[in-house]
């Protein structure tokens, strides 16, 4: 049975950054499952081979109704972002929904000891990359209809609302995303472009593995004694906000697992 949300998403062209794993990958799958008959997905990440695997898995599950275009893209590189939309096949160039998901955290050092390369990578990806992708998409969205049309969905974090020790740079980058999102929502108020942000709490993805430089044991310890959110949990919220009627803007969503009440307030089961 075709749902109302499936009908609203039908025919859309959707860009998802950081789509090779975690929340981005799950979001691509969830969009395809929700509107499997007429959808275009543009999946971007640095790992093109993994993106191609995701595309094949989607095709195998839902068939040919969803057209998936994997594109190698490093959002931290302005030249790549600048050339991204013009280099797409013509039928993919009219972007309806941009999901700014690409992001990362590096290290747990405190201010004064943070590695300069880690600062640069986090800021270039989490802030510059998101801003540049948004600007590229807006150039297309603002020309649609009488006053512009489209959706920008930014994946933020509880870290953008509350700072915590060992996360100063990451928290600052996500706070920048939050303020940028609020500002452009106001700038675009006279248009039909919706600007929305979803801020997850603790989610189990490759995020912690990257943070600890590939040390899986340290990453696993983060989730010991708790049941964190899954990428699928956040993917469902992304598709939900994108699938609202166009006059409905879910501007701001904070999503916790039930053991968490704040960035640093969690209950861990004894083992």
C-alpha cells in the first residue's frame, strides 16, 4: 500500500553526504524503502567502492524504481563541492533534498593539547563542508517555482548544544552548524525552502572508531552498559521530517536513547 509519505517523496532527487556508512547509509536505505517506485538518490562519500556496494544493495532490495548514483566526494575540499552539481548527469541536477550528514570527530584531547591536523579536519568537514554543500544546493533550490523550493536537513549533535571535556573542537563545530542552520532558516523565510536540523545523542556507528584512531576496543567501551541509538533510528527521523507536508517544518529535533538525558548524563547498567 502506498502511504501519504511515499507519495510526497515520490519523484524527489535526494543528496546524502557521508553515505558510505552509519547514518548516511541507513538514511539512503530508508528513503528507498519509503518511496521505492520513483526516487533518485545521489550518495556521496570518499569511499566510492563502498558507495557502489550500497547502491547495489538498494537495487537488490527495492528494484529499479529507485535510481542510485554513487559519487566520490570529499566535502572538505571546496573545489570538489563547487564542481559537484554541474558535473552530475542532467536528470540528477535538480536537487530536492540535501541531507548534510558527513561529519567526524578526532581524538579526545583537551584544549591546549588538541592536534592541529585534527582541528583542521573536523572544521573543514563538519563546518566548511556542510556550508559549502548548502550553498551549492541553494543555487539550484532558489530558482525553483515562484520563490524557491527544497529541503535542507542538517545532521547536528547534542554536542552542538552542550560542550563536554575532551570534545571542545567537535562541540564548537556542531555549535557552528546549529547557528548556521538557524540563520539560514531566517534568511529563507520568504521561500518554500525548508531548513531542518536533527541532533542525535549517542549513536553507535564508526564515529567512535574514528575518534579513537581505529582502536575498536576503546570505541566499544563507549557503549558498554548502554543501548545506544542505531543509524536506522536516526535515518527514520530524517525520512520523517523530509516526508512532512511542505507547509510543515520540523525545525529542530533532539533524539536521545533512553539511558541518556544530556551530553554527559547517562545511566550505565552494571555488568
